[in-house]
């Protein structure tokens, strides 16, 4: 039955897919059927009959075609054709049907036709064919000179770049999802990662038409809906492209080093040996030549100096820092010889910054959510291996697992330190900065457990991966986390002159406190391992471990009182109703009645105390106080520090007061009814 269902889906997708793609090509040539026409209709009319959730016909057709591609790429082990062969057949037929139905697009499709088709019918070569068939949809812009003496040079654009150049961002977003669905047919992770890089570079449209050396942009469909104007656009699909690119990069796994080969394999034959080994493990490895020319020199130096991986995640972080700027507290955490902004920027981030402020803010929040999700997934994997697998392993397998976890945690620490400088500019209320601190707290906890696992095999601590990770943690991550703490503590105002709410300030303070506590646990684990190494006669390793309990990290962090936020917020007053509702209870007991009357007669001492505390709080000035990590035990007794335990106790007291007030109100109502 399952075999029949999968076969029916494949047959239906093969029949409907080409027709839906022809519909997309036809509607794309009609302005009113595109996302541009839909947005113009929304802005030009105030009719209530227009639904903002309605999408254009061209966008809807592309979404349906993507669903057909997804069905063709699904897992169907009983089918005679491989997934790559099925998707290749669908795309080939769709292009042929589009060329016949729309003759003006025939030259555009023929431009990407392979002059030397592959005749081998093996499944591995069908993946190569699929890569060639995807080139009309996603490839780099190519500038060509005209054959005529005074002819205008042209820039050939793929379908995605053509949609972007015409401002059809809704259709471009669906095209990004189409690329992700088609990439599922590849078994080689390097092929998927290459598509992710090309997706980020689809915004490189070649020379601008406004320049003196004007190039005529020629797309696959020959669309001419006008170039993107210089005004602020209200839509873009940058965050969707970044989300798809991170999936094609396998999250942070694409930036994670594999501790299996020697250093010579990284650079031998341009890294092809290491790339092949990682591919067999299901991990991609980026090719430096796939990135823009201005980035390649920096990427080669970074690959050699860190002996780590460079990938899509870190490239996006560098582009954000170059476009948005970095915080003032992070300047001292960078080296002197920094790359220029031209060596860091990506065109898609610049394109998002040129849109309207509201759209750019939405895109930045979506990007930060994508990065946070990738970091959480990597930490979840590291935590699972550290807690569930490593305690049950022995000898060489234990050392190998520890090296793998060290590499994964290094990738996470590199992502956090890369995004921390621009975290304050990604949202208005500091949520992304707080999320990075939470991820750092979780990283410290996992690392403390990993450090303690070395007590059973201290000789494995000298591995290259573990030493490099701890050195990077001390030299780069901790100073940037300290700078991020300072940035978050100074965060009181948001755009428009508004202030952060009391709850948000308390949340930031609680996150900062928990982070410092986890750092203390990590220091204790390092000291414990150092003592064990010294007892085992490994004095050099013991000193190296103890050197990572450093003082350059700002353990004294400042938490501002929330009284300022309380004073700024509007006072919360309870509305008094004119008549109380009477509650009728069946046969109340005499003892319970007397108890309730007695409680009614007693004065409300808690309310008087709360009122006096509020008066004292209003008279106090805003004070900045420091919390020393050595006096962790005194935090709960300090009224100026936002402590997790004190906040929890305060919440419990508030709940008890609410319950007591409810009981008193019920007693009053019952007494009135009885009278």
C-alpha cells in the first residue's frame, strides 16, 4: 500500500508539475498577477474586501510547483528511479513545456543548456545532471560583451536573480523554497552547501544599469517590470534565503571540524581529501573559490590560522557586523589588522538594509531566530553526547568522542563570538543578546561536564582539538561575552525614546546572573581537573588548565535596579465595581463561618507593609551595584540584585497574597448574604 501511494504521488507530480511551472512563467509576465501587483493593489485601495493574506497567481503557481518537486524528491526506496533522477526528469520536462508555451523564454533556457550531455545512466551521474538542470534557476550572474562593435554588454541572470532585479520578492521567496526542495535529491552534502552559497550570492546582479559602463540585464524569462527603485521597499526575502542556506549548510555542522585526519589533509590538493572524508560522513565543506573574490583572501587566512571550518554561518555574521556596525564595548576584542568592510559585506544584507525600516527590523528578527535555532540544535547534540554517551565509553572511543564534542562546542563558541558584536543592532529590546547569553550559559554547563569526563583519561586532554577550543574560549569568547554583558546592562531605551519594561529588565538581569553562576561551575571543574593532573605528575598540563581560570573575563557584572522601570510604568489600579456579585454556597459549616468572620475583623497587615515598602522604594535613587562572583551565597539577601531564587520567592509570595485576598473577598460576600 505504501509503495502504491508513493508511486501515485510521483506520477501525479510528474503530470501536474510542468503545467504549474508554465502557469508560473505566464503569470510572471503579467504585472497584476505578480506580488508587485498585489502590493500595489493593497496600497492603492482601502476596500475591506482585499485580504492581506491573498497571494499573487505567479507566487501561488510557484508554490504548487515546489510541492511537486518535494514529492519527487521524497524517500521512495521501492521506486525504480532515484530521487535525483526523478527531480531531473521533472525539471527537464518543465523547461521544455515552458519554452514551447512561452517562445520568448526559449533563448534564456537554451543559454544554460549543457552542450555536452552526459550519456551515462548511473544514479551518481544523475546528480551531476540535476546540478546542471538547476543552473537556470540558480547560478551566478555572468557578464558578456556584445559581438557588435557598438553593442551594449549584457549580464545574464538566473531565474532567482531575475525575480529579485524586478522586485518580485514573493516569487523569489518561493524560488528559495524550490531550491531547498530540489536539493533534497542530492546525496552529496557538498552539492547542497554549494547551492546555499549560490543562494546568498543571488543578489549579486552585476554592474548597475545607472553606471556609465551600463550593462543590460537579461533574464531567463525576459521580464521587464522595471528596476528596483531607490526608495524604501516594504518587502524582501533575505531572511528566507538565509534560512534555506543554513539548512543546506546542515546548520552549524557545516562549520564543525572533523578530528580524523592530520593537518596535511586540510591543505592537500586544495582540501579535496578532507572534503571527500567529510562528505562520506554527511558533512559539507565549503570551497573558498565559491565566495566573492574580495572574501577569498580572508577566508584562506582564516582556514589556515584556526584549522577550523569556514562556512555560511560565520560569513553571515561578518556581513551583519560590516553592515550594521559593532558595539562600542567590542572594539578591544578585535585584532588590530581587521579586514575592510568590503571584504566582509554580502549583497543580500545590503539589499535588506535598503528596504523600509519596518521591513528591515522584521528581517533582522527573523535572521536572529534562524541563528539562535542553529546554535540550540548544536548545543542539544553536544549535550546528548556528553551526558548519554560519553559516561558509557572507554579508552580510544572515549577520547574520540571527547574530541568530537570539543570541535562542536568550538563551532558554537565561534558562532556566538561572531554574532555578539552586532547583536545589539539586530533587535530593539536586546532579546537576541539575551539569547546569546543563554546559549553561552548552556555551553559553559556542557563544557564543565566534558572537563570532568577527562578525569578518567587525562591523557586525552592534550588533543589538538581540546587545547585549541579552550584557548579560543579564553582568548576570544569570554572577552566578547563580557562585552555583551556590559551592552545588555546599558540597554534601557529602545527606538522612539521608549523605555524597556520592568519584566524585560528583570529577565536580562536574571540571564546575566545565571551566566556568571555557570562560569563559576566551569572554573571549579577546571580547578578540580588541574588538581588531579598535578597529583598524576602532569604538572605542565595542570598549569595549562589552571591558566584558563582567568581574570580577564568580567566576573563582576552590574544589574540595574528595576525601580526606575517601575516608576516609569503606569500605576496599576484596580477598578472598584459598584455592586458586588453574591455567591451562594450550600449549607456552610458554622466553624468555617466563624473563622471567616474572624479573618474579616483582623486588620490587613500585609497591605500596610507593602504600602510602606512601596513608599520607601519611591524615595530611593537609581543605583548601580556590582555582584561579585565570589559572594554568590549572599545574592539572595541583596535587595539591589535581581536573583533567580529571590524572584521565585517573590512570585510565590505574590501568589499567596492573591489567594488570601480572594478568600477574604469571598468571606465578605458570604457575610453580606447571610445578614
